[in-house]
């Protein structure tokens, strides 16, 4: 039997306990808190995305009552989101597909768990359910150039 110092035993116990606590926190937030990792859904040519019918001005499609798909394009110079306003009825589930045609941007919608980095050439996918009426502002949270502060929009839930 190896002799383990009493302090070492305490540290082994403490670090094991911390692993259990952190593992539980990750598990609870993932499965009960609805935390989702943005999925890189597809690749798209960033040179032609501004001409893509879904991403050119952005778009919102209704798949079924209460079920929507939103295509969002972030652009630098002029700095803005396409579309800047997304309007859906109360209790809608919206799946967002976001991409960029130029530089790296960010996309975070207040009051939801949507928070993703937008990468040129990659289409990222996230889903949120809007079960409260109101306005949910979204912003670019990755510094993307001199007009970065102008990149915002909102989801309007009626
Ligand atoms: Cu941006």
C-alpha cells in the first residue's frame, strides 16, 4: 500500500468534488437549461452570399404555424444585418441560419440563449422559442470594423 500524505488526500478529495460539481453544472445547463452549441450547418461561398436569394436581404419562412426559419446575413461596410427586423407571432419557434459575406461578426439575441460567432463561409444554426411578447434586440458582439456599433436589429414577437 502506498502511503499518501493526509494533505494530499484532502486535495484529491477536493479536486474530485470540484469535477463532480462542474460536471453537474455542465449537465444541468445543457439538458435542463437548454444551452445549445451553435451547429455549423453548411458551407457557403462568402463571395456570392450577398446574391443568394435566402441571404441577400435575409428572409423569414413559415414552415408550419408557429414554426419559422430565419436567414440572417451580417455585413460590414455598410455595417448591418439583413434583415434588421424579424416579426413572428407569440409562441413561435424560430430556427436561425446566420452567415457573413465578409468578416467575422457576432449574433446575440437578448432574452434567448442565442449567442454565436458568425464566420464568413459558414452557415450556423440555432433555434429559439419566443414565448413572451415584446421586442428582442440582437447585436453584433464581435468587433468587425469602424461601423460595428451600428450592427443591431430586433425580433418582434406579437
Ligand atoms: Cu459585425
